[in-house]
C-alpha cells in the first residue's frame, strides 16, 4: 500500500509541475481550468495497469452513497468552487452562488452566462465508479471521489450535454467537440488509475483507440 501511495505522490508532483508549465503557456486563453490530466503517453501506461473485468452490477447504487457538493470553505460547496474556477469574471453572492460570469463548455464549445445552464460533470460518473469498484468503498472514500478538486474529475459543462452522457463510459460516449476528446480520455484514465477502478474490455478498447490519436 505504501508503494501505491508513494507512486501517487510522485505522479501528483509531476502533474502539478506540468500544470504549472502548461498554465504559463496557455494562461491568456485558458478556461475551464480543470486540473491538467496526465499526458497521452502516461495515460497509455496507466491504462495498461488497470484491471480489466466485466462491469459490476448497479444493485445498491445511489448518488446519496457518494456525498457530493460538500462544503469546501465558508459558504462555498464543491459545485460553486468549480463554477468559480471554470468561469471567467464570475461574481458570487454572500452565499457563494454564482450570480454572473461566463462559462465555456469544453464538451460542446458553447458559452453560457447563467450558472443554471451548467452542470458539474463527474468525469468518471458516480454510477460508473460504483460498477467499477466503488461499491466496496467506505462512504468517506466515495465522498472523496465525488468532490475531488485535485484530480481531473470535475468540470463545468452544458447541462443537457452532461445529461446525454449520463453514466456512460467512453465506449458509448465521448464529448461531441472533437478537439476535447484527447483531454477527456486522458482525464478518464487518470481518475480511474488514481482510484484503482477497473475497466471493461469495450471501455479499454475505446480508450486505447482514442489515445492512439493523441
């Protein structure tokens, strides 16, 4: 176990360094500042390390078993933190609700000026995580996944696009905006690897195919 955590600490340090460097290069146009996922080459390595097994059952699943939008600081919950992070010129009221700003949805290329038009997507959906190993986790572990601001697990996107994704994996759903697909699959593998979640064979094939073009 200590080896696993040592590896993760090293990976996080490398990711932070990469994110810092990337930020310097892209800061003028950067939006939707989800933490930078690992590179395509690292994602390919990570993918080869994931356990491949048939997807588990949804029996017993409930979003309530993944306490989400917990308080992060003051009156701000996870959703509001991501809205502030991913938007431009975001103003918040005394309860931390976003009352104005602009948001660019990386999934479909749409721009919104009302927070109500945005969902905070869980990159690896909670139901997908449940079927991939999280059913055996503690509530605290599931809460960590559902509110993870350190890994590329949360991003503000157009609400109906997020709803079309639902709990699908990349074998059946990828962002309609082609320019974001590489980032998406890198993030997906990054999160699954960090949390030691399994992949099914169709999911792995789809990820391999997508990453081969990155």
